[in-house]
């Protein structure tokens, strides 16, 4: 508690609190503007962390993460356009309630549920990270390899599209991480005579290109989309204690679901929101009300997606494995400042861990104040034409990529991976799996080589220890289950087409 209290005082100091409030506000704004995502904003913020202290950098990025996840609920409810992918489920009941003349009530449920889910996930973050890091210290190389495999299979199986395409995306990300110097022999590999590749692809350029540039290219297609807004006021967002009492079990259940989904590496807030909503609907006595503006649907969705924030930080800090795509940028920020996320972070730099804990907690309260007091200003931001933002975003992309190593080559890399990311999204390949594969590629290779060295080249050793064996079996089971599910869906779709054609 001494370390956490000291970190909390530091985060609330006049210098650092500005970064926390600024990060939360910026995250909410980016999450609320259709066509601009929090991941894009954090990617653009990453180059600026070069000139910050590690505490200020992590405080700003964590608070932006918290703000962006919640910011998407504004457009989801008022415009029926999720500002963040994780807010898709919020549109199911949020927008119908707003169309019934209760937009403030819908926002009130959503903001309150966001705060509750975030606080529950923070409790999970604080209580589970240290024990998990103690276990992670004792992991063998093959155990770490099996955990990375499971993370890639999870994001491929639970993401949208084909699991085969998802796994190909992850493997492609690992392949992209390999050019440069061989970590074992020190020799160059896969550089094809290009000296700018001697150190491999710049992590910053690849991440900015794959997320920010690809997102801009994707949004340009729908730049002329027009939407109808619903107006509201801060006073109409008040929800009585009696109404919250009716949702108490839904709040707790959805928050716990979101937290555990966040802990599972590589899945993210969208799945947490969907799972919480599905459980709430199936366990409800009135499931027919869901989708018509039911408060329980809004509460479940927002509790589920905001609870994944704290949960996703657990594997990042304890094992060095990002719990979500956004955590990839937090991992990159730690590496930029000479810190290695993983089981030794608690022992070597406990003050950094406590700063993350404190920033995650305080930013949720700041978020609640911003969302309730500044709702009218957020509504005005939604009317800003996105084509005004695209040139500014691209300019920051170029500056950030160039500032990494002061090389024009990195700008070309950024543009190339922007096009690659755009093409992957349009063809059904999971961009999240690609990014996580790219970041975890070095860990995968290091664990594989160390494991084979310890086992005298025997692959069977991965089945000789419980943790690695369980992870491999779970990965294989999820892979087979996902394939069967997709096969059944394809059969049902084919039958539906055949019936339609026969009826015609």
C-alpha cells in the first residue's frame, strides 16, 4: 500500500495530473468522433513519449485508453454509430432508448456502468497482477511459447472472420518481426541487402501504419456518410438509486465477465461487451425487451467493455503479453523507456507498476466527471467533418514515424503497412492478430530457441509440463471448435440461399 499511495500522490501532483486529465479528455474525444479510434490516437501519441518521463508517458496513455473505450458510447447512443468497435453492442439498446425521447437516461446508464465496470476491473488488476507475475517468473520457455500460441488462437477464434485468416495474420506478423539481426548468432537475416533493415522494421512505423493510416484509408470510403443526431443535456442523465438497485446483479456479473475476458490475451473489449450482453439477455426474465431500449442491455454492454481495460493490463504487466491491441502500444511505450514488461517488472521497477495502477483508478473518476459535465461539448464535436481531421492525422503519422530514427525509410514503411493493413481489413484478415503477432514475434522466437536448447531439440518436451501442455490442448480445442462453428454457419447460410432460390 505504501508504494501505491506514493504513486497515487505522484499521479495527482500538479505536473502529472495534467497528463492524466489531458489523456482522458483526448481519449473521450477520439472515441466520440466517428471515424477516429482510441488506438489510432494512442499510436499517434507514442512518438511524443520520447520526450516525457516514463511516469508521465504511462499516465497519459493509460488515461487515454480508459477515455477512448468509454467515449464511443456517446455516438453509439446518439447517432447509432459506435465511435469505438467495443461500443457496437451499446447501440442495440442505447439508440432505441434515445429515439424514445430518453437520450439523457441512456447516457446516464452508460456512463454509470462504465465507471462501475472500470472500478471492478481495477480491483482485479491490483489483486491478480502480482500473484500472476510470481507464477510467470517460474515459467519455462516452452510455457511462454504455449501462452503466446494460445493468445494468437484466441484472437483468431473469437475475432470476426475466418480463424484460418486470423492465424495467417498472426503468423504474418511474426514473419514481419524477423528481419534484422538474429538475436542468437548476431548475423543479418531477411534484409535483402537493404541496410535500413539491419535493425528490423521500426515498431513505431509498423504500428502507426497498420492502425492510424489504415483507419484513415478505410474511413475515406465513408467520408460522405450523413447522420442524424439526438440532443440531450447533462441534467437528464441522472439515474435514481432505485433504478441502479434494480441493476445491481447485472452490474457485478457484467463487470466480472469483462474483467476475465480482458485477462485472456488478445481478445479485447468488443468480445467482453458482447459476452456480457449475451449473458444478461439469456438470463433475463424478459429477454424480448433487449434491443428495444432496455436499461439492462446498456448496463451490460458498457460494464463489459470498460471492465476489459483493467483486465487487459494484467497479462501485460505480469507476463509481457498484451491483453488487447491497445495494450500493444503501452508495451511499446515501456520498451521505448528501457523497461521490459513481464514477471520481473514488479521486482525491478515496482514504482512503474504502481503508477499504472494509480492512473487506471484515478482516470475512471476523471472520466465520469468529464462525461457528465461535458456532454454538450461532446455532442458538438460529433458534428465536426472528419475530412478536416484526416490531413492532420496523416501529418502526425509522418512526423511520428520519422522522429523514431530520423529516417525517411521509416515513413515509407509506415505508408506501406498502412496499405497492407487496409487491404487486410477489407479481405477479412484480422489486423489485431497481425499486430499482436508482430509484437510477440521476438518473444516467440526467443522462447522457442531456449526451449529447444533445454530439451536437446525435442518438441515433445512441450507436452511434458502441465502449463505448456494445458495451453497447447486448449489452443487445439479452440481451433477445432471454431472450425466446426464456422462450418455450421456456412451450412446454414448455404441452406438459406438454397431455400430462397427455390422459393423464387
